[in-house]
């Protein structure tokens, strides 16, 4: 009997490491980012359409700022935005529905939950601390295919995100791509990009994870 138990334990799949994107996956960053863009516009005297900017969250900050500032000013404007961000955006940003429960589901399965995001890493950590979301690791400043670097390093077998860039990151890491439609990309875009699973939001994730782990076992 002991021999059979040992074999069963040996053959059981390892507990999962699941990666999560941050903006529009774990947190609704629109209110905070909107306020920060308005503050940056006021500080610099440069018009920024904050309403438009928050419809295309996901890519790095510089990709948005280049729409409003000359390219040679973007590095300085990025630094100014990041300096202003903690006092303006952190308290204004809520967790997405199901975010805490999604992290808890990974932990309940004996796994690790890591956050891999394009957001400036210190600010990403401030968001999670403010919301009481305790990730096992937080890696910032990575976008799209570059997210695969961190996902491979962390041994993630699943990556959850809301953008086609997140799908590309998951595929680059040979991780299962689980997409949520809470960001700028709809279900069709996400599936076309190669998402393996598309959920409405993170409230559906614990049930999906449970089913996935049973199937994998």
C-alpha cells in the first residue's frame, strides 16, 4: 500500500504556478490612470485625451505618451508620470471583481501566483499592497513577448491577461493562455491571437482552474 501511495504521489502533477497581468486583469486601473494623465497634462500644459488613453491600456507607458509629446520628451515625461503616480493613482484604483478569489484559488491548489506586468514595478507593488493582494512574485516593465522571460523563469504553466500582448507572452513561454475580456480586447480578438481559454472576468477563474487541474491530473 505504501508503495502504491508513493507511486501516486510521484505521478501527481506539480502544483501550478499561475501568472497574472495587472492592469485591467487584477486591477481596474482606468480611474487612477485617467487622473494621472489629467495631472500630467495640467503640469506640462500639454493636451492629453485621458478618456481615449484609458481605452487602450496594456502596452508600455511610452507607447501612449508618444501620442501627446515629441519622442525626445517621452523619457522625461515617463519619469514625471511615474513620480506623480503613487499619490494620484493608487488610492483611486480598485481590484477587479474576482481578483482576490483568483489568487486564493491558486494558493488553495498549492500553487504560486505571480504578477507579470508592463507597469513600472514599484508602482505595481504599491497597487497590490494597497489592495491587500499578496503575490508570490511581482515582475514589472515587461510587455508582450518579453513577459515570456519572466514566465519561464518563474515556471508558470498558465498566464492570465486581458490583452493580445498577454496572449503572445503566454505563448512565448509555452504557458496556457487564459484571457479575460475586462480590458480593451474582446473575446474574438483574444481567440484570434491564440488564447486557449477566454473568460468573462476573474470571477469565472476559480471554477475553471479547478476543472483544469482535474483534467491535468
